[in-house]
C-alpha cells in the first residue's frame, strides 16, 4: 500500500454550515444525558445529517457533519451520548449508505436517519479486538434465513440499540461476513461495564443466541468479504467519531486563555509568564493539527475514497491531543482544577477516546502499512 498524493483541500465553511454549527453549540448546551439526549439529537436531525434526502436524511457532506458535531462538543454535550450517536451514524449508517443495495437502503435508512431506529457496531469479542480477523461469531443457515451466534463485548449503546452491524463468519466460507441484525429475543445485552468515563455510551457485552437474520435485508457486501465492509465502517468511525472533541478542546482553550488573562500571581497576570503562554500555544497547536486532519479525512470520505490512512491519522492525532490538552488545562489551573470532580470525568472521558475505534499502536500500524512499510 502507498499513501495517496497530497490533494488540494478547501475548508471554507459557508454561512449555512456556520449557522448549523452555531445551532449545534446551543443544542449541546441543553442536551440531556441518556436516551433523552439521543432523542434530542434525532429531533434536530443529527442522526441523519449525511444520509441522502431521498432516504429521509439531511443530505449534508461529511465535512458539514463534522462541523455540526464540533458544535455539539463546544456546547458541552455529553461525550458518551455523542460517542453512541457516532457509532450509529458513522459505524453503521454510513457503510449502509456506501455499500448497501437500493432495497436495503430503502428498508433501513429512513428509520436510521429519523432516529426511530438507532444502530451500533457489534464486532469486538473476548479474543478478537484489534485483530478483528480472529472473530469467532457465526452466521449460520436456518429454514427462514440465517441465525447470528456469538458473544460480543464493548458494544456501544448495547442495551438500547435496535440494530447491530454484526461481524461474524459463514461456516461454509472463508473470511468475515457483515450483516445487520435487528434486536430480537435472540439478542441480549449484559450489565453495562463499570467504566470510569463515557458512561452514557452504555458499553456492555451482547450475546447473540440464534438471533434471526434476513440475508436479503441484512447482508452488507458479499458473504466472506466482510473485512472490507468492516474496514469501511472503521474508516468512517475513526475519521468522525471524535469530531465533537474539537469543540470540547476549543471551549477548553478559550477558557484557558481567559483564565491566564485574569489569574494573578505576585501582582501579575500569569499570561505574562512564558511558561504559561507557551503551554496555551501548544494547546492551540494540537487543536489546529487535529482539526485539519479530521476535516481532511471527512473530505476524503466525501470524495468516495477508502480514506483508511487519513482516518487513522485523524483519530490518532485527535485522541492524543484531547488527552494532552486536558492535562495542560488542568496544570494551568493547578489546585483549582484538583478541587473539582469535573477533572476526573474529563480525563477519563478523553482517555477513553484513545482506546475505542483503534488504539494509537493499531493506528500507527495502519499508517505504516499505507506508507509501504
């Protein structure tokens, strides 16, 4: 694999895009947690922003969608809810937009775009995470179609999703197979994990026990060729699932600048100290680097590219930048930051972003492979 040549990219947002961003900032300020938050996102059209208008969506580009999510983050919307919304939109819905048949799109997309059906990805297993090729779950024949069997873990929105992008195997074929599996009596979510952050993402294990699957409506791509579909899902997710963190980091940077201008030590505002001003400058540098790579990845996907390289770079850079900036923001405030319970929530939330959708080591391996190494 070789990295694509550098291409000209224009991120000049028009007035309509900026107005939507501003509206999402306001939405993020008032967004409730849990199911009420997801319902609110559905009501304002977020869950279907890049879905074609012919299927009930907003028909927006992924660049515009990223800007909307950035606005939600800047408004302070809960990261767990936004992570779940990203799994729905980027992990499941957009692969369906890209590779689903016309009949499948007609069947699924209107409900997904309206949010009357919320989806998620069920891929990771106890012995298959970073190495997805080791998946053991199966899609077996039945008299009326297929049945899904397997134990999945770290499933976002596990107890509330109505449909799952299930990654498994057909016993008679080599390779992976991806299928959409609706919630039924054969699908059961376990107790949510006791995670320190992103709790509203509802991460939990899910057992598929002879869950019915209609191959005509559910099979994405070809049986045995599911690795390509899963990689597409991950490209959308890696590129965009953390876009809301750009807004969080922008709000964090604005607060840091304001604090440094107001806080006085020894009769002088701390902004006059180079150690302080340089710390904030580095926060800005990380934010702008992550922002450019995120919109570059969204732009590549809008062009129809596979975008595995730009998506990996975007997620890797943004996840690490969010952690580093959160730590710098806390260091800037010193004891004042340590007094607040909000510090624990913020740090555990951003650390979660370094794990889901690929750790830094996994993403570095993808980048290296695309460089021909």
